C-alpha cells in the first residue's frame, strides 16, 4: 500500500512534456502577420498567436509521391478571428512557402 501511495505521488509531480514545435512554425507566425496585413491593411490591433499547430501533410498535386507540410496559425483584429494555414515544401534545411490560405472565423 505504501509503494502505491509513493508511486501515485511521483506520477502527480511528473511534468508532461509539451509537443515539439512544428517545423517552420517561426516562419508561419512571421508570415501570418504579413498575410493579415495584406488582407486588412495596417492595423495596430493585429495580434498573432505564437502557437503554431502542425496539421496533416497535404499531397503535392503535381507529384503524388511528394507532400507539403501544413502549419496553422490564428490571428486576431479587434473582434475578428482569422485562421491561417501555410503550406511548406518538405525541405530539411529551408522553409519554402508554397501556398497560404486565410479564413475569417465567423458564424453567419
């Protein structure tokens, strides 16, 4: 019984490791600000989440044996929310932007 209590106490104190940052996350966050400014103009209220999320890879339509990495970033302006997805070529040394999309998150 004592061993169980000690094990439980150790588990409670153990920290959970955060998932690794997606490849090209920094480039996506930087590009998110540019994309939002392109669509909305310069606005001091633009905020970009620092957390980027890796989504499922996207097949290359020109070569189905290749895939693109997809990184999602959220941005905000005043009360507006914007989901942005950035599509990168899978290159080990460089983040090559192949495409991007922006969608206002709204209930119409």
